[in-house]
């Protein structure tokens, strides 16, 4: 269980890193949206390994194929099934994984939970699983953009201790994509890339923080008390592999302020109720307030490192393991489209729920 | 929508701060559990205002009444309805709230979403709503304790910049409850209390961090890919009023480590697979690994401050507002049982789901 | 589990026949609907025992109290909690039920499922449980009537072998309520009443068929493939106590026709696409087609009869049992508001889902 | 929405009759079940057109391919994705359907709901959609058989007015499959086949009734009050194309009996609580009682007939339509595996839910 997400715009992902492929079924997509594979492929390309010198060299084309739910280039309102075939299967590269649990991977926990696991390349816990999310997220983003005027952008905010200065209100897609690390602060981006390259040569890995902004969300999205907008955003982000933390608006830093400092005063502007500051991150009481929604996601360093590590084997004996083969020194550049996708899935679901219950977007 | 939480152990809360009361319906509670109001009241007492000099002086008895689902002191397996009547209704104290949107409260967003709101004391967005959660959480904790051997403890880890040193593996309930601020580090607790009292006198408020540990969770709980254990814990916590951030294990700090530093080596201990460190926070690949689960929740300072603030009124004109009456300078001591409750709701639900799908706890 | 119904307009019922009462929480009700207890009480009065000489003489006022979700007479969009206190508790009348499983009641199955049961008056399996449904159904019917122009009417179509002639397109509420058996065919109603009275004197019971019509449903409601409109209507009806069958439109009789006879030809009428006949019962491919939706529900005779019957006791020994006390010779007149309520719950949920996904009612 | 079914064993189907194929994702399948395509194909072969002279001559191989969720021939506990490619696409055969709404098909209602439709062969409303259900049902039946000792069998009980005599307690799979009409009463089967052949020659179609029995279900499955076992069975059956009615146990006929006649007396037998009769159909109070569960589903005659019929075109003008090409005179033989599949999906879901909440099967 647990492979579906959303309430009215509901996605179900499937697939292991090895086997017939990975995919997603989207149920509840509004009808008559123009949609072809060309709307999905760009985000898959931003997600895939091998796209630059600082990510995993694994080569996968990751071609999306829409199997259902569209007709003559438009959505039917019926389930959209998207499939990406697996290509780069090299089971022999993983034979040691059949015997040993990789530290800080999910090998041991899948085995403990299910009493069985696909030990080839991580199986279902592989980052490859996110292909389905990114494909569905591309559909969600298109709906948000065309039907609700909402734009979602994510970027690398920090790699280890190298932070970037980014104005979440003004940053553009082009600025983000201008560097292979997807950090729009050019000076920081340079440093990040050098750090990642150094880390790769050391056979090690680094983590960091992705920030995401959603602009144009109207007031009223979010379903308290449990499906608060930040609760669903947090769930979506924390369901991404390697994520360890989530904060919205002022976040953990907000805990250092007093109420007077933290409160966002209201003031009319352009005929609209606006806030002077945005410590709330665009959400108050679990409902969007019309300001830009922004949040940050912490990602731990990738667990696969090219060094010998202490571990345990399937016979429950202590042993050591040294990973071989392809090595992803930093997941952050590829995490950017994943974060955008999950944000889009949350927001479009809440848009439809708001329209359903209250009759307005 | 959005007032239910959980999948097999499913709670639905209801109620505004003013009106007939607040409550919860629990659907899916295992049968034959010994349960009376006496199991619930202690947690409600830890949650209620007026319990000490550093929290809101609002006086409410918050007496829980079980209306259904038990028979001769045991659960029937049928829905458990718990009701707490409202007592301290003083609508006149809120008349200004009918006209003005309080900054960083949910007045404006509820109005924008629903086109109507109960302006008395915050209505549904009041912290009073959490009574239902805490009552249901008390039931969930009892099941976890008695049927699964799981213990959940939360405590105040930080108030503004005052941090506490706490060993999440060994801290006891008594140590936590020994201070009114619910911080088990006695030196830090003293400082926190002084800060909160100073803040109250200044008519201001402070935020901070609550940490929570769940000990005894067996390997195998958690439902990837979307209902990862940390994703559901994160959602539960971020659905609490005033929460702005969540991190598990190493959290945001983990982003500063390298993979080699961060990875938790496996090593056999007492016949069990254990990890040498616990940066994972007891969860790997979204599934518990048998180590203690621990996480932190950031709470912003309470929005109600006793100072004049800039805002907008319902006629969309700029104005100012100064809160009157009762003032809660720090929500953290009362947030502790809320965090424990949400953790318990998440864990018991995953325990039942694991038993349902895989046939073992 | 299983005590919630609906997706966007979601109700959760709770309560046993003995204990603190019965009730319902409605999550997802559209905001700003005028709503007070006066909107709910009439349907509860039509459902309650003791309303006429041909139903159970059990005396219960069944006063609904709205505990949350409204403000100044209008819905807030937040959960509406409705509570009806139990009054007529006479546990001593049920002492034999603690020992013996009543034939064709749920005593044995609840015991087998949960290992415990409230043996007082049927507990959760009591018809009293339907109070929550009828209360929520009254809210749903009001929304359907005022916001979507949909009217729902049910009536007794058959008692044992006595059938009634009713035009489902034209029958009125007044015609139905004119007789205590709620059959608008006056001649048949007379016969039905005499049969029920005869049956009551014999200490026996009779079943029959309730028919229901929903007029004014626009084309487009229903969510294939699983949440077809007739599938959800069928589920709703078959979740009512004592129901054994459901058929829509031509139903079982439709199996006797050929395709040529059964097909509903389309023909323009008043600028609208209409069907010449309505064997489809207003639903085609699981979606409403704009014609009147009509269906029938079969109810078995009430299981409580005033005669000695063979059974088994809790020690698993053969024994006999003779019911005592109050006796309901025919549930049909009281089933009418239950059927209407479930129909309303299904339809309003589909109205909101259609609006959510497709943006139109 | 509405393309998922089940709670713990949850299936999501997708696909139109024309396009990339049809399929299903199963989420929540217990791990370690032996499973290959060979477990699924036989039921698909029983469902497919062209299998005999009395069903649609449309030729489709309907080869199932498992894309995920298994490893070395066993289930992983992760989502199982099953795909069946479309082969027999002849869009030109459907060109008239682009212009005209076929009577008693879903052309008009899909258009009204979504504002768009795939007019090739019925799109999502095609019987082809049931492939995903039958594939998932084969998995569910295997679990029920191997892990819970439950056997499910369906058969044709009636074609138009030709009824069959079948003992639902003893009928075997071989007896059912012995005739192409899937009726185990040999004399009736002969008559049915002759009727269907006559009907086909006349260009018309006939409907009838499928009966289904589930043997070996232990007491305790079913989740009152809404997810009663018969309510979920009813929903499952009424979600099948062309179904118009459902009845369990005594069904509509039960409405003709008195309580004394209808009640199933309890009596100990072989150390178990058993009922002397089984008018309840194996379910009491919405929960299985250990007796064989049996129910009947009414199917209307197939809407496609080879005669001219009155209808309306997409320009909303009256016109006529005469279907061409392949013609399925009776859906019943192919409906048998569909009914079995839906029964299995309902039962396995309730088995897992019972294990989850109550800890026993």
C-alpha cells in the first residue's frame, strides 16, 4: 500500500529499477487538456541520470509513452497511464547486493517488511521510482499553469555549506537551468559544482537543500485541519527518496523570532489583501493566502559511496561492502524536478478539491 | 474536507472553539482494548490552557466523554466517539474579530476559502481543535504500548535560542513532566521559563522546537512510496497549528555531512540487525529499521500578541488591531502532547496496515 | 472500519443503540448553506419508531443537536457534528441476548468478528444506527434541492405480495406521506396496512420493496469505472440494515427483454437530448443521462419475531429463544427516509466530484 | 476519478478500447505469493471475445504482461502493474460513432460529462476495460485460495426466461466450463445456446442472470456499517458494464417471505455455529457468518444490435443508426469471469482489513 497520492487528482506509481519499467496512472485529470508526450519528456530529461558531469553517469533515455487517457491530443477525463521502459539493466552489477544490506539504503527494511526484495539496483526504493511522479507532475504543472495561472519553480539553495542567494519571487526558469547544478546564483553555482566534482573524485557524496516557490496560488487552497496545504506539501516532499526535512516560510528559523517579529501584517495593495512580509510562506491556518508559497527540503547525501563500509549480510553476519560502478555524488540537481512535481501534485489536487466543495477555484 | 487522518485507524475531528464543543470519531480501533475516560483525560489535562503560569490562562476543564464504541470498559471495534463540551464561551471578547483579520491568524484565509467564518475565538482554526487529536492519540498510544511495545515521548527541545541537551534514547516521562515547560534538561528548563515569563510581560510570544522519540517500533512499519513513515509523520506534525518545519534523524543538519559521515553502518547486536549510528532517525527507505524513531517540529511564536498591529478589515480597508484578553506567550508546553498524539496516530495506523498486508506486526 | 461514506461529501456515523447516543460527522459540506436542526428533525421523525400503529412501538424522541459546523444559521464548510442522545435504554429487557445469538441478527457475526459485542438491543447493528445517515441525508437533500435542483422521493412499492402502481415521474411527497405505510397508491396502501396489522398480531413480520426516484439530476454525474452512479447507489442501499437486493431501471426484469426492446432511443425534446423510454433508469455507462433516476431496494422481513426459534448460545450449545418486548412487524415505512438519505448522500457526493474534476455541476 | 477499487488490496484500472492498451495496478498485494502471467492468462481467456460461437467474434489475444511487483516468480509487496496491449484496432469501423450517440451506450453521457470522448469502440466504457479487473481478480482469487481457503465460482443462472437448476454448494468449475454458455445445468445450457444463436441470427441480443458462490469464507469478514460485505459486493457487481441488479441470499424473493420463514435458525454442527437454512446468503449484519456466500447479478441485453434505431447526432439532430460489424448476442458467458473477479477483489480486501484491525483472518 501507499503507492497512491492525492484525493481528486490521484496518482499511483509502480515499477522497480529492474523489470518491465516504471510508470504512473493519473486518475481525475480534468478533461480537454492538450497533452502529448512532448509535455512530459522535458521534465523526465531534467530528472534522468547522465544529464551532466555532476550526476550519476547511468545512461537512460527514459522515454515516456502515454498508453491511455488521451484522444487526438487531448485528455479524456479517464485515467492517463504513462509508461517508461527500463533499459539499462545490468543485474550482474548487483550480485553482491543479493547478499549484503547496503548501509543507509532500504535493502534491510524492505527485507524486514516484506520478507522478500528485488535486490537489483534498489528495486522499488530506487530513485528510478520518481519517474512516475515527475511524469504526473508535468501534467499537474500544465493544468496549474493553463487553468489556474500558477507557476512552480524549484532550485538548489544549498550544497553542503555553500548557500545561494535567490529571490524566490523573481527567479526564472532560465536562470535555474543556466547551470548544471540548477542553482540560479551564479557564484554559488560555480562553487557547488567544484565541490561536487571534488566529492565525486573522493568517492563520497554531498547533500543540501532545494527551495521551491509556487507563485499565483489564489487565496483559499488547503483543507484544514489535517490536509493543510503545508501538511500535504510536507508529506509530498518527505516522500521523496533521501529527504530528511521540510520547512515552509520562516521554518525552523521562525522559531527564533518573537510573535511581533514573525507576524505578517495585512495591508491592501492593488485592491487585494496582501501581507507586508511573508514569514507565513503563503499559507495561514493551512490555507493559501494569495502570497507566494515557498518552502525548503533537506536532502541527505546519497548513500552509495565508493568506499568500504561496515554492514551485515543476509545470513545476519557482520561483513563489509564496497560499492562499485556508477556513483551519484549529489542528487540535488535531479531532485529539483522531483520537488516541482510533488508540489504540483499537491497544488492541483487542492485546486480541484476547493472547486468541488466550494464551487470556485 | 480534510478533517480525517489515517487509513486503518482513522480519526475524524470536529468542532469550533465556540459552539457545542469539540470531538473526534475513531474508526478502526482494535476491539477488546480496555478503555475509559481515565485513559484519555491525563493527556487532555497536559494539553489544556490554564495548567501553569507560562501558558494561556483560559480556564477550561476539557472533560472527555466517550459516547460510543466501548462496552463494559472495553472497545467494541466500532467507532469511538469522544466529545468535550465547550465551556468558556465569551463571544463578546471577540467582537472586534468580527470586523478585522488578525495578522498571521487564519481569519482571512478561512473567509477567502469559505466566504464565511466563525469569528469567535478562531473557530475551527483554534488550537482547541487539537483536543480531538489528543484524545484519539491517547487511545492510539495505549494500543501501541500494550499491543506493540512502543513508547512515544515528546519534550521541548528549544525555546527561541535556548536549546536543551536531551538523550532521546533514555529520557523519561517523569523528567519531562518535572518542569512546567516540559523540558527534561533542568538548567535549560529554568532559562526557558524565565524567557517565557519575560515574553508574557512584554505582551509578546516565542516559538521553538519540540522533539519526539518513538522507542520499540519493530522493523517493517511504513508504506513506500508515498506513505513513507517520515512522510506521514511529517504530515501529521505539519497539520498542527503553528508548526512551520519538520525534520527526522539528522534532518537539515544531515545536509552538511558527506555520505561517508552520514551513513549508518549495520552491525549485529544481541542477535539483531542494528545500526551503529542513527542519522536515519529510525527510518530507511520510508520503513522503520528497528532503531528509535526521532524527529523535531518547529513552532512559530503564537500569533496573538498584546500590541497594536497593522491589518485589514472585512470592508478591505487598512486598520490596526490590538488583541485583548488572554494571551499564550508560548505554545510549546502544550504542543508536547499534541506532537505525541499525532505520532501515535501515524504509528498505530502503520502497525495495522503492516499487519493487514503482510500478516505480521 | 467502514463507518464512513462518500468522497467529497463524506459522512462518518457512530453510536450503538445503548450508550451515549448516535450521531454523524459530515465533512465537506459546502459553506454558506442555511442549516438548523429544523432542517433535520422532520426526516428523523419519519424514521423514528413509534410514529404509527404499524411500526415498532419503541418511544424515542430522537432530537437532533448540531454541535459544530454552523454559525448564525449557516454552514461554515467545516465538519458538521450531529448528535442524538439515547433515551429509551432498558438493558434488563435484553439480558437473554447476552447469552443467546438471535437468528438472522448480527449477534453472532459481531461476536465472531470482534470477539466482543454490545448485546444490548443490537449495539451497532441496530436500526438506530441509521439516525446518523438520515440526519446527514437531510443536509444532502437540502443542498441537492437548493443548489442543483434535484428532488429525491422514495415510497413503499410492495409489501410481501401486495404491489402498488406508482408513476415515479409524478408522485408527490404529500401523496406518499398521506398513508402511514408511505405508499402513494391508496388502494394498495389500505391492503398493506391490513397485512402488516395482521402480521403484527401473529407475532411475525413482513418485508417488501421500496422504490426511489431522483428527478432533475443533470447529465454527467457518476464516476466510471468503479464509482458508477448505480454502483454507489447500490452500495448505499445494500448498506442499509435488512436490505437484500437492489435494481436500477429495468433491473432484473430487464434481463427478460431483448436488446431491441430494452434500448432507450434518443430523441430531441425541448432542445435537450432525451430518451423515449427509460429502461436505463437515468444512468448509462455509469453516468446520469438527464432522465429521472429510479431504483428499487428489497428488504427482508425484520428478524425479530415473537415466536420461539431454534438457536445457539454463547457456550456454543443448541437452545431456543423467544423474543420479548417491542416488535416491528414491517420496517418499510421507516426505510423510506433511509433510502432517500442514502440516495442523497450518493448524489451530492457525485455532484461535488463532477464539479471538482470537470468544473461544472 | 473512480477508477480505483478496494482499501487495502487496491486496484486501479486504465485504458480505452483503442489506444495503447488496457491494464491495472494492484497496490497492497501480500508479498511472497508465487505469481506469473500463467496465473492470469486463463481468466483473461475466459473473458475475451472470440472464444466461442455465441460471443462477440472480435479476435483479441489479450496477452497479459506483468511489468512490476514480482521478482523471481514471487510478489514483492510492491505495486503489480499488468498490461494488455490492444491489437484489433479498426478505427474506420467506428466512423459513424463519431457523429451519432448509440442508444443505451455511454457515448452521450461521456460526452455530457467530459465534453470529449474517444468514440472508437466505446473508449473507456468498452467491455474491454474489464480486462484489468479480471487480471487483478485472478491474483485475488489465488490469494483467497492459497492463504484463506476460499473458492469463488460463478455461472450463468438464467438467459432471458431460460433458468437453470444449480446447487451453489456443490457445483464445480469443470461442470461450469463444460458448456460454452458457462451454465452447469446441461439441459438448460443447450436451450440457452440455441436461444443465443437464434438471437444472433436475428441481429438482436439477450440478457440474463449470473450467480456466484464463495465457499470457505470464515465468519468475520465485512466492515459495517457502510462497507458491509453485501454492500461492497453489490458495488463491485453494479460497476460491471450492463449490470442492472444485484441480490444476495433470498434477495428480492426474500421480500415475499415472513420473518419466521426467512430467519436462518442457528444449530451447532461439527463443532461450529452453522445455520439450518441460508436465506442470509452467508452474510448477517454485513459480516460473513461462515456459510457459503451467494448472490445474483442481472445483466441487460447488450446494447449493440444489428438493426436500425432512432437516435441523436452530435449536432443534436434526430437521426437513425444501424450498427455494423461485430455483434455480441449475449454477454453472459464472458460476464462469468468478470463477476468472479469482482467478488475476489471484494473478499480479499475484506480479508486484509479484518486481519489489520482485528489481527486474525
